[in-house]
């Protein structure tokens, strides 16, 4: 992966922007650091112009226009990229994602995510394997189990036989319910007489009343989780550095982690930025889960905004996932009428933080939870008038029509994750059979004038991919092919706007990012197809060719190689299978017949996201035909590699084709 680093401080950016706006900076005497020409550049500016070229200086767009317009900015030191017609959009902004937690799930926890883990037996095998590597008394945290084939959740009775001497806590993929073994329950003092904590549920056997080990909502889960050793800063910094490489490969240039839980996670994001190791822009809200968190937060953190990182407020969680969503009407989950916050207490705390000018976000899934948040915001706004508080509702799964009108009138932003319609839609249908036609009503929101932003909620859903987010907004089909309310589909232009400018607006940063305009950060995502002209079915086969953050270029496929791929008639690299994989994956490709039918010299190699060669799998001359080679997840020395995204590249001379592979250790 090619990288060219340019960095800019907050003060430098302010001076640069002033210089640009008021001193005529950007005239011919300025030499650009980077110029992109001959592109299909979707600007998302107020006129939605499509341009040909851009020029970048010190991380900022200094010219957007035609090829001729940027020509005067090209000097001897300018890096010039000929796009040859490729499509450029503003960098994709994931308004709601958990980058650090993804790094933790991959590096620190026992990974229980599908498709590798789909049964309770596979969970137990994973836990048993980890326990064999640690000492008695050491904690085991498993993460990411989802919709198990057993049709039930794991219990203490599943875990106890393999973990008699170690506390174990398992988190579901969404993180709002999980399971502890008996060791963990005993440490927490949870018995058959222990009352449910406010906002949480300790599941009990219907006959004996004995806790099963299943815990719903954070207040119950934290009874066990908070007993684990405290997090350490350095591993979390490494988790951030690991995860951001995967985000970059998906074309994401900014993300919002509005569920930054605890001072150590907060500090890890900040430390990564201080170390100048943060490659994509980070936006944070500090999570308030109990009243004591308010003083902890206010005494130890101050709001700030810099080019690579911003912290503007706080997050509340008002219900759980669908099984414990707070709704007006009953649903089949263990609880439908339980909020994780008392309404009066919530109003008091929201009012306090609103007075301080903090932006507030609220996890709300059920319709009752949505109105609970709106009630608290309304009372805070009546108490203290702030013209543009821009508070946010996260998920907003099944709102009432009246709630959308209130959101519009109160200036509340909706942060939506339509990719989850595909990956989780069938799960939603189980728990919201009566409310499902109100699921993520994007069309109704936009028509009502609600400000909408888009994100993934990864890794609490299966996919980070912004293509799936856009596809979900346009198509609205579940993984089983069920269409959920076609009337709520939106257009590509609307979805792309929400995933760029809409998400920038949700972060109070629409003046510096979200569109390709002079004076804004030079953040771009380069695609192999034109997002404005392709059929939605082509979205998921559209590649992210390159990601650019503030003029720093991360080249995943190679511009020249990508263009050659369009014209290539010699070979075709296919997606590896299975993908993701654990032990071994097959890599197949076809060598086509040519006029001479001479053998073609080909090299098949595996690379990490930094562009370093990991292993050469094959290097030889091949005649036309179909070929399959296997890779076992090891490097050239036979060492097992860690879980990560890797690139497989098939090359012939200067030409190449690349696919992304995910190894799950």
C-alpha cells in the first residue's frame, strides 16, 4: 500500500483556511502537493457538481474544477494521479462505529463472530482453547456470538464444565446481552435472591429461580464485567492502530465512536492522535451509564476539536437490542417495557449536560425509548435555549410518525445504519413483528426534514462496508431476501449525501469535511465504478481503489492496475473462498486464451494492508486454464499470522488484480 504522509495541526489549519479565504491563496503561484486529474469527481457540494480534477496543498483542497483549472498548480514536486475516469467521492464518514472495540474483539478477546462460530459447541471449544493457554483465575472475555443455530443463548451450564477455575463473560455481537459462567456470577455475588439492577435483567430458570448466567443490558452485564482487570492504555492504542487499517481499506476517512466507555478508552483514542498515529479522523462522545459517570466525566475530560480528533459531548443508552428494546406495545423479547434510565433522572442529567453546551447522543431502538430521549431533550431545550444543540438519536429503529415531526422541529439528527437491514433484518423481524414496517424509515425521515447521517455500527453488526450501508438504504432487503417496506427506500444521491455531508453535519464538521470543496480537508474515496450511474445490485461488486485522508494516499488496488483490470483479457482473479477464513482458503483465477497462446508468467502473493509482502504462493508461467491455490494463513517462514485483512495480488509484469481476504485467528 502506497502512503504519502502530510500532517497539519489545528492552528495550522485555521491559518491555512483564513489564508485561503481572504488572501486569494490558491492562485497559480501555489504548487500543490497532490493533484488528481481526469476523474469523475462527485463533489456533494450545494450544486452536486461533478468535476474532473482537484489540487491539494497541506491537507486542504485548494482547487476543484476541470483538468485545465488544476494544471497551474502542478510543480516539480507535485504528485499527480491520473484517474482515467475513476469515480471519486468525499471520504466516507461512518457516523456510528466502534473502531477501538473492533480492535479489542480481534486482538484481546476470544473471537466468537460468525461464520466461524455458529453453535454453542463452537463457542465452548473456543473458550476451552483459550483457558488452556492461561492460568487459573485469569479472566476470559468472548465476543461476537450471534443467532446461534441452537436456537438459544449459551448459559452457565454450557460454560462451567470447561471453566471451573476461570471467570468467563461472553458478549453478544451487539454487546447488550451476554453470558457469565458460575465463577463470574459468584465473584459478582449474583444468586437466586439477587434483584435485577435498574435497567438490567438477570435471567433465571423459570422453575428454580436460579440465574442461568444470561444477562441483559449493560447494568446487568457490568455486574460481572466491571470485576475484570482494568483496561490498559497501550494495548488499546495498538487496537486503534490495528483497526484503522481495516477502516481505511473500506474507504472510510472519518468515524464517530459515540460510545466511548471509560477514561482509558477515551485516553487511548487521544493518545493515538497525540502520537500522530491516527490515520483517519475520530469523533467521540463519552458514555454516561449512571449518574456517577457525570462527575467522573466532567472532572477528567474537556471538550476539544482538532483536525484528526474531536470530542463534543456525551452518550446515553436508553434500551438494549431488539430483545430488550423499550416499546409501547409488547414484543417477544424478555422485556419490552424496561428503560435503562429512569425518566426523571435522565431529564435531570440531560439538562445538566445541555446547559454546558455538550452535544448529546442517545442509543434508542424502541419507539418508547425514542420518545423518552425526545422528552428529555425537549425539557433541556426549554430550560436552556441553545440555537443549534444538534443532539443525536442513534439507531432510531421503529419510530412513530409523531416522533419524526418532533425530531425535525427540535433539530435532532438521526444516525442510521441501513446495512443492518441486510445482516440483521431477519433478526429484527422476530422481535418487532408488529413494528417492522416502521423499521428505519429513511424516506419518511428525509421527507419530514429530519437531518440524516449514515454509519455501520460495526462491529456490533457483521459488516463495516459502506457499500452495504448504501445498498441497504437503496434496496432494504434482508440476507434471506425479504423486502422490508420498499416505500422507505431512498436514492443513491440521498444515501451518498447522508454518508458524507450528513455524517459531517452530525459531528458539527460540515464546514471542514463531507464534500469536495476548496478550503475543506482533502478526504476522498476512489471507486472502481460510478456510484451515480450503476444499478444498486452493482454496489457490492464495486471496489474501493484508493482512500485519501488529508492528502495522504492509501492505495489498495493501484490506479494503473485498476484501469488495466478493465481492459485485461489475459487473466481474472476471483474472490477467495471461504472468506473470512480460519485455517485455509482457496484462491482461484483463470488465465484466458490469447492470440499467441503463449504461457503467461504470473505471481500470486499475499500482502498486508501496509503493502508488505507476506508470502509468495505461486510464481511460474501458466497456460490458459483455471487454477486454484490454497493459503493457510502463514507467512514465508511458516509463522501463523494474526487476525486481519490481507490482500491477495495476482500480477503479470506491471499489471495486477487484487482481492481482500479476512483471516480470523
